[in-house]
């Protein structure tokens, strides 16, 4: 490999902020990929999208409380907490609609999605300078990640992976046959609620990196690619996690040299991996 090629690959990562961004995005990508396997298997894409947009009211409220006219930055921890609470409210609202009506899951999720998105936009419109200040929360600002963001991502990733390991069997049964899971003594409603919490945590972690409008790509693309290759859930998880982790540095590499949005580049790499695998698999049929 010539020196120019080596420099092409290494130059971006000579900058500490790019390294921090790559680590944070890789950790969040693994988290989203593992949880996303259950989103794909259970057909919860619309629910995940609803949660991704449902965080906006929480972000706006936290922003209004912690930011001020003196130009101080809003508290990131408060915004994360606000997003998590709003996401859980969205999940709870969707469940309530399902219990109290004859609507199917997609329609219930869509109703909750529209309400929370509208509420978020209304609240954001009340924030002075919102178009600039909240832009990163809509489209991500992974290059602003620092050591604390990487640590937070590592903690969230560890907690979620541990929860998935503990709940693996009931989640597996629920993903393929809810009735059989209930017959085997699995507390289906409880496990469904815990899965919604895991998806919400993944969404919140993802939106801080790639934004609420792109986090669905991290939840769906790597697991969908893994599903095309692996026949069992553990293999699907490993493949999707690997794709998500690799998408982070590759996306940042493309962003650096082509002057592209960093978060969108990471998601684009992950989706491109799915498209490539789908094309290769299709050519072998």
C-alpha cells in the first residue's frame, strides 16, 4: 500500500475528536444493531420510528429548561433524560391505544408518532433560535462527541447487552411465536414492555449520534443485513453488530474526505452494506 493510500485512511483519525466520534458511534451502533434484531424480527419498524420522533418533545422541554438567553449550552444530560422520558411516554401511549381500541399496532404507533412529532415541533417553535440550536438533535452531531459521550455510550451499550443476555430466551420466544411463549409461561406483556424500554434506550442513544431522523437506519439496516446471512439469532446479532461498528469509521472517513454530514454518512454506509449483501444474495439464487 502506497503512502498516499495510508494517509487517506489514517489522516482523519489523527484528530482526537474524530477518534472520539468513531468510538462513540461504534458503541451506539452495536447497541442499536443488537436491539434492532428484535425490531426486525417482530416487525416493529413503525414503532421504532414512532419512538425516534417521540423523543422530540422531551428534547424541546429539556432545552427550554436548561438553555437561556445568555448563550449557555443546554445540559446534555438533561436533554438525554428528557428524550428517554418522552420515548417511554410514546411507548406507553401506543400501548394504551392498543388496549383501549381495536386499532392494529401500526395504526396505534402512527397515531402516537403524529401526536408526539406535532407536539415536538410546536414546543421547538417556542425556543428562541431553535433552528440552529436543535439542528444537531434532528440530524446528529457525532463530531461533537467527547470523552464523556464515549463513556456514556459504553455504559448504555453494556447495560443493554447485559439485559438482552438475561432476557434472551423470552425475547427469542416472543420474537417468533408470542402464543407459544405464553403457553411456556413467559410473561408476554412484561417482556414486551421491557423490549419497548430497550428500543427506547437504543433510540435515545442513537439520536444523540445520528439524530432522531436517522436513528431508524441504525436500528434496521445492520440487522436486516444480518438476517440475510445468518439463520440463527446469535449469528444475526454478531453480523449486524459488526456491520454497525465498521460503519462508524468508514462513514467518518467518507465524511472527512467528501465533506459530508458525519451522522448521515455513517447511516449511509450501514444501509449500503445491506444493499450490497442483498444484491449478492440475490445473484446467487
